[in-house]
């Protein structure tokens, strides 16, 4: 029992230390203006663009559809880009050999890469909703705020799951940023952030059902519209399971890459 508790404590410490150090290593070079431009100012322009586009093309006079959708979409900045770069950065930074050479628990190391970005993503979504309140008059008076906070957390977790998978893809590809950018902008359409899911073709709706954000955005809209946590419970469970599935696929890819790299002696090939 003592050994079990000791191992558990060690893995928890590895998880949090790995989370902090990987986040610090990835973003230590970024100056505050760069962070502010990406996470604080950027979402405003997304919202303005799609609100105006929606009013002109779809005739929507209520901006809340686009404000909520694009605020929740902000989760992908940390979940997709941040998490995938944390894993892919080990390859390009030359630290992958030390990661695979350590006796540390692989699952704790792997999942720890996402932890700080999940917190950062939640912060980003809150900032984006704040812009919605300030500029577009988003009405949160009927919203159950704890339920909305849980929705934001689960949605960011879901995007982080995809980020973990894309990061592992970056271990075997030359330019994962091309993939990340493509996925990020496709989410604007297929997640329902800016286009009604019901108006998409059947094949596109099928895609929407297996990607992050779709259920989280729908749940956020319902909650802000006055629905209860119980009403959006199935959507939140679905969003969580989607993120967990992507994270599981990513971990399997991570382990398989390690096995192949050790077998071929290519751990130092960056």
C-alpha cells in the first residue's frame, strides 16, 4: 500500500511539474504583446467579422449566435495549437530522447502537456465572452454561471484531446502547423460556431458529430438562453467523451512512436 501511494504521489508530481515546465519552455520567449494580440485582441476581430457577415448574408440581427460560437471557438487556440506544440516541441527542441529515456510514467508525462493549456484556454474563453458582453451586449442574465463554467472547462478539455493527437502526429511529420491551421479554420464551420449544423450537408453533419466544440458550443448557447445544467448534460458528456477519445488515440500514437523510434534507433533524428 505504501509503495502504491508513493508511486501515485510521484506520478502526480511528474504530471504537474511536466505541465508547468513544458508550458514555460513553449511560451517563455513570448512577450506580453504577442500573448495579448493572440488571446485578447484576436477573438474580437473573429466576432466582428462573423457578426457582420451573418447580418449581411444570413440576415441575423441578433449577434449572440456568433458571439457565443466564436467565444467558445477560442478554446481551440490553446487546445489545438498550444497542446500540439508542447508535444511537437520536444522533437524540434532535441529533448525527445531525454523524455523517452526517462523512467517516468508515460501517461503522466503525456497528459501533463495539456494541463496548463486547459487553464489558459478557459481564461481565453472567459476573455472572449467578456468582449461579447462589452461590445455586443451579450445577455447573461438568465445564465446558470457555474454550469457555463463547467461547459467551458469540458469544451477546452475536448479541444486539448485533439491537440494531444495532433501533437503526436507532429512527431512523424515535418510541418504539423499546416495541419493545425487547417483543422483550426475548419472548426469555424464544422463545429457550428458560425454555421447552423442543421444547414450543413449530411456528410458535414457527420463530421461535426465527431469533432470537439460542436456539443460544447450548443450547450453554451442553451445555457445562455436560460436552460439548466440537466438539459445540457447529454451534450457535455458527449463533448467529454469526444475529447477523451482523441486523447486516447494520441497516447496510443505516442507509445507507438516511442517503440518504433527505439527499434530503429532514430530517437536522435530531429
